[in-house]
């Protein structure tokens, strides 16, 4: 375990998926949510749903990743052939035995997320979900959800240091458009800089999206 090791936090919404994680030791992530691939050493599981009782609203388990492969949802869950995302492609992330996260990491401020990339040092010391984010990640998160709530289909990356296996990653938001893509980043390394003047930043992004012919309205599976 190294401080810069990468941890992917996924969301478990169904007891069936938790059973698969416990017994078969794999978890699925839509390929469209991670278009650049899967880069992580550990998987952590956040429970979202009243069906989980006391587990709801917290990260209670994690495991070391052993590998991953691409498959359709139907191949992963053949007993759900009529699901709307049956033919979408997913990463099947395989891992070792789940370990209990004690104490758990709680979503005290009810932060919205589909998944989170963080580092081992932030993960192991975190007490709540907000602790998993770097300052740059917090800024990107605000822009991401403003664009999402406005009807766009933004994608994002997280701030991650370079490791022996993976290159460094800059926190960005990007929107695929009819005539290209619009990128915004906290450090201004790519595209529009995300600055403290939050409203101006969002307005610049929206204006650039219109210049690029508007967003491509792709469907992004969530389960």
C-alpha cells in the first residue's frame, strides 16, 4: 500500500450486487463513465439505499483489485435480458476478499456522485466523503453538476499523482460536442481555466459549447 495508490469508490444500490461482490468478487462500471479506462489499485464500496439499513450512506468495504475486463451487461447479468442497458459495455472489476473499512466513511453532507477516484492516503484517513476530494476536485465537482443539471452530459477526471504504473491525471470537465469537445481544467493546463469566479467560468464553458455546435446528447448508463 502506497500513499499515491488509486482508489475507485463505486456505489452499490442493490442487495443483489452486494451479494455478487461478496461471493463472486467483482463489480461493474459503465465504460461510458470511464472513457479513458480503469486505473486503480483498490475498489471501495459505498452503499446507497434504505434497503441496506445501517450500511446506507457510507463506505464500509474495500478490496485490492486483481484485474478487469470488458463485457456487456447481459454477459455479466444474463438473468436480466430486458434491462435497458443490456447491450451496453461495462468494466468487470475483479478483486480480492472484501475488507471492512473501520470506521466507515460517511456521506455527512449528502454529496452526489456516481463514483469517485481518490488516493490511498486520503481514503485511509477520511471520515466523510468530502475528505476524499482534493481542493481541485471540489472545484471540478461544482462545475460538473451545474452542467449536468443544465442538461449537458459532462465527463470528468480526478486529481491523481503519478505512480509507477499510471501517469499523473489533471482534474478536468469535458463535454462532447457536435464539432469537437470543450474542456475545462482547474490549473488551466487544458482548455478553459476553472477559476474562483465560478459563475463566469460556467458561462464561458456554456458559450464555448454553443460555438462547438452544442452538446452530443449521449445516454450514460448508471447501473
